[in-house]
C-alpha cells in the first residue's frame, strides 16, 4: 500500500491531511447508496466473469463477499470509515479484507465516476417508482373526496375575491389534474433515468472487452449511454427530478394553503382532524394547521435544492469534477421530502371534515350570480358589454340596499332592462348557476360525474 494509504494512493508520497479527509469525505451522506452500489457491483462482477476478464471462481467469491457485506450493513455491523471517503471505497476495502486479492479485481474496467453515476440512477429509479405510486394515492384520495362530496357548492375565487359558485368536487379535481401532470413529468424523468452509464470508465470508456448490454439486462435498464464523457458528467436526470419535484411542491403548497385558509374561523369551510393539528404553548384555544403549514414551508427547501444543483452544474467543464459530490444532499433530501409530504397530504385530505352548509351560505353571498344575470340578458339579445354594465349597476343598487340580486322584485329589475322577465329568478340561484356551466371542463354536476368515471372512481 502507498504511503497515502488510499486505494487510489499509488502516486502519492504524503498521507492525506486529516482536515482534507474530513472535508472531502461523503460517507455520512452517500452510505444510503449501499444497496445500489452492491447491486451494481454484483452485476459488474458477473459480466467480468462472462467476458473472461476475471475467472468464474473469482466472480463467485466477489458476489458472496458483497452479499455478506450487504448483511453486515443491514444489521448495523459494517465498519464505515471516513478514511475511505465514500460508500464505494468502504465496500471495496471491506470486500478485499473479507475475500483477499480477488476483491481488488472488482474494479477492473470501471471508475468511481461511472460507478456513482450508476448508483444514483439505480437509487432515483427506485425513488421515482415510489413517488409515482404516492402521487397516484393522493390523486385517488382527492377523487374519492370529490365523489363523497358530490353536489356540495362553494364559492369559487379569483384574486381571493368571491367570483362564481362552483362544485367543491370540481375544485378538488383541479388538484387531480395538477397531480396527473406531476405524474407525467416523473414518469418521463424515469424513462431518462433508466439508462446504464456503467462501462464509461472515468470518461473515455475502457480497453477491456466488456458487455454493457448484459449489465443493462441484469440491472433492468432499458438501454445504455451513448457517450462516455456525457455519461459520467451528466446530472440532467437529477435536475429533471428536482425540477419536477419543485413543480409538484407548487401544487402541494397551493393545496396546503387552501386547507389552511378554509380551516380558519374566517372561512370555516373545513375542519382539520385533531390528530393532524397542534396547539399553542400559550393560547389554550388554538388549533393550528401545522401539517399543512409544514408542507407549505418545505416548498422552499425543495426549490432551494433545485437552485443549488443548477448552480453546481452551470460552470463545470467536461467530464467529471468533484463538485458533483454535492449532488447527493439535494437529491436525497428532495426525495425524502416529496415522499413524506405526499403521504401526509393524503392522510389530511382523507380525514378533512367538509362543512357544506357553511360553503353554501358563503356561495350565496358576494353577488356571484351577477355574471348569470349578464348571461341572461345576453341570451335575450343585449350585447354582452351592455349586459355586463347593467348587471354591475344592479350590484351597486344591492350594495346600497344591503340585499342580494335575487331579493330584488321583478319590477325593480325591469327598471334596469325591459328584457328581464319572471324567469330570471331561475337563473339567479347558485344551484342553477353551477348546473348551467355544462361546457366541457366546466363545473356542472354532469361534467364532474363524467370526469370521476374517467378516473375510475
């Protein structure tokens, strides 16, 4: 062993400074890649034997040793060491210690550069599949909520001002559409993750007669990378995942924000379950929507991880640079945060109590049928701009009288336009306003039922 006492230390005379070892070690972060590192190494060893680069006996010893190491790690008996820097070197040193010189042959025809790229892809592939499943679960919970509360009417808002009445189910299904797009982005990312980089070496490939297609088959990859330089320096698949996660958190944060608003005393549209709220250390009456607030707060964290990796990548020359060691914290923390937040939001949505009478009462206030009055007049030949202005004058009168539009007498309404007849009152109820919005994608009950059927609910 060279004086540097490292597996890569042959050309070094001096031992690595302790401060440098501490600064450069990543084992406390990347140790969670152990399963993926061992899985990739087993496939690599099998390929080396198949290609007669190492003997079958050596490959069997390597595989047995790696499986024994896996058991050690999972039982908490593995001696992790920061001196060996990362998970790859920790496992390789332990393997050599356990099986002898055959362990040193495992790294034939590969580099840590393509090895870590493989581990990251194996890890993210697994996480993406779990996240896609969690997205489907939350989508399903929202759709089930839409079905349970079919027919409940609430105020729809623009600019956080009451705008038009909508079905609460229609509002929930808006989030289903968002999450469907999130699922599509994650699925597209999964396709691009599922490419084998191993075999690219440090950057130029290898002189050994390896069979990359065989390794891809063993590991379940759909294809192999086409350019060795790109394969070891590419982190687009991580950026794509972080970007998709940031967009997902825009949606989760908006849903969290609405649950926070709706559960406030000012709105009172929903009640959040006690088990998913907390109290105040000073104010006994408080019931705080902490779960939703934390999801909203974690959004900043996910956004920050995307920005961090974009900044890491933007100035790197090809191919591998040690800066890429810093890709793991953004990836791991984002994946953990996405999974935990999807789970908590699903549980919260499932248990939220909807106060339908409060929603309906709120929908009847705020002159949200003013557009329907304008539409009524437009349907009787008044041009819409004139009808819009007329309806606005009716609202002004109601504000002065402190009444609703439908509380005005027919005579009072006809003073605004002779086109108004008795049938106008059929247009002015919130129920009628909702039901008439039958255009595809609108809030009418028939549309909501049709969408639920499409979703299989």
